[in-house]
């Protein structure tokens, strides 16, 4: 019972802490004169991925690579098969061809890079530095793209921030009075929010990892399976909520952009930081099975999106069915 409470409490604290962290950091950045675009691409992007980031780092430090890496891989799988599948059932996802060629290829290449490094190498500081360097390059490219004409469609990094902004009705990307908002709440409250949010996120990650390890032992399941399923789905809740809300509001481009952006951040950002702060091995079962599922899901997403530049309800159902089948294969028989 205690492990279940740890797990649930960890999820709740991660959500609350992540929200406080993003809000506080955004307000501080606004007072320092950062542009809303740069804030969205960096602070919001990393802040909304804080649950996955803290959980993977905490798990790696606790000597649980199954949870650390399983959380990254499982989150990407659930983002595509579960969240995108459900979003497409709600409303067909329209995709701009230029945005798909650009960000879809980035998703596929980063996924393939993770698969290759996992097979031939490990998630150490060298791999972590490579991932962080690639993420920085991608964000620099996204920033330059968004500052110019957007005829080619927004980048996935922007859509990830826009999904968050849209759900909470700003102010981050589009509000003209963002600076006034930051000034009205004063300098101390944002700092308190950011520091408090960070502390809550760290505590939430610790409780979540401890609860997940305990539940795995009680149920006789491997930590890897728990990381790929329970932990991955729980830490992906921000993506789930923002994408589903975007789909309900008929903003399919924002929903799929949020998914692609999250997958890029998960591999390059979370995988990179985890490798830098707490190098960890990639469990053999993830290398030989789950990585391939993640790669196959990425291929399926792009194949569906390229067929008419939309993901329709039938294709969404196929994705959801794939996720149910994947979970069935993971569970002990």
C-alpha cells in the first residue's frame, strides 16, 4: 500500500512542481528581458518535460536503469501510439508538408540515433554530450525559423510550447502584455515559485522511483516493464492533456507538433542530461525489443502523416491498437 501511495504521490508532486517551475521560470525570464519565443523554446520545452527528466535522473542515480531508460523509451512509445492515436480519434490530424519533412525527419533520426547508441554503446557522458549538443543545434535552428516567415509551418519545439500556452491561456507566446504580467506579480513570487517547484519536482521524482521499484518487487515484474508502462504513462500526462485538449479544439497541427517535439526533447534532452549526470546502461530487453517498437512507431506516425498529410481516425485506431498489443506483450503471462 505504501508503494502505491508513493507512486501516486510522486505523480501528483511532479505535475504540481512542474507547473510551478515553468510559471516561475517564465516570469523570471520575462523580467530579465528574454523574448517569449526563446522562453517557449527553452524554458517551457524543458519545464513541461520536467517529470520525465527528474524521474529518469533519479532512477539512474538509484541504480535502476530499467526505470531510467524505460521512462524515456516508454514515454515516446506512449506519445505516438496512445496519445497521438487517441487525439486522432477525436479529430483527424492535419500536418503541413514542410513541417513534416523537417520535424518528422528529426524525430526519426533522433530515434534511430538512440537505437544505434543503445545497441553499440551505452548512455554515458559522451553520449549525453552528443545528445545535448544536437538538442542545442535543433533549438537554435527552431529559433531562427520562428523569427522569420512561418510559411513552412511552425517547428515542433514551438508547437510544444504553444500546446502548453493554449491549455493554460498564456501568457507565454502570443500575449502582448506578457511583460506587464511578469512585472505585476513582482520579483519575489516568481523566484519562490521556481525554487519551490524545483524542490517539489525532485521530491516527486524520488517518491515515484521508490514506489515504482517497490511495486515491481511486489508484483514480480521487472523494473524495466514498470518503467516502460506505469512510469512512462504517468510522466507523459502533461503531453496527454495538452494534445487531447488541442485535438478537442480542432488544433490537430498543435497536437501532433506537441508529440513530435516531446519525443525530440525526451531523447536528446532527457537522455542527454541523464547520461551527463548519472551515466547508466541500457537494459538488454530495451535494446532488443522496446527500442525497435519505438522506431517502428515513429515510422508508422510518419507513414500515416505522409499519406494525405493527415492522420485520420482509422489510423488513430491502428495506433491505439498497436499500443494495447504492445502492453499485452510486456505483461507477464
